[in-house]
C-alpha cells in the first residue's frame, strides 16, 4: 500500500530514497516521489561533501518534490535562500556551522 510504504520510506536515509528505492519497482518509485516522503529533508551529511552549487541544485529538487509540504530542513554550512522562498510550511530550519547571526 502506498501510504504504508510512504511511512516506511520516511525512516530511510536521503541516499536510499534517491538511489535505491526508485530502482526497486514502479510502485516504489511512484511512492518515493510523493510529497509526504519529502516533509523532512536532512542534507547535513551531504552538505559537507558537496560544492555549494551542487547542494543548491539538490535542495531545489527536493523542495520541489515536497510540493510545499516541507516541514524540517537540516543543512550545514551554507545559507540557501531558495529553501525559504519555496517552503511555506517550513517549521524547523537547522543550519549548524553557518555564519548566520541573530541580526540576520
């Protein structure tokens, strides 16, 4: 059932959701593209390894997949204004190691 699969998929890593799950079968690929799977996005592990332009491109894709349902975003190192403009339902934003101050 797509709803059950979607709940299970929310417990998987970002890498598994992007690289493994879509390759299993058509129904899993369709389920993992559902916005419900993209309400919580944790790019912390990837943000340390990727260049800012790659991270920005990844974030844009994932925010689009969330279709406005993004609630939690965790990304290290870089301030990415696109996430704010496109994620009206964002409730939690974690930016560890960023140079953003309270005045910003």
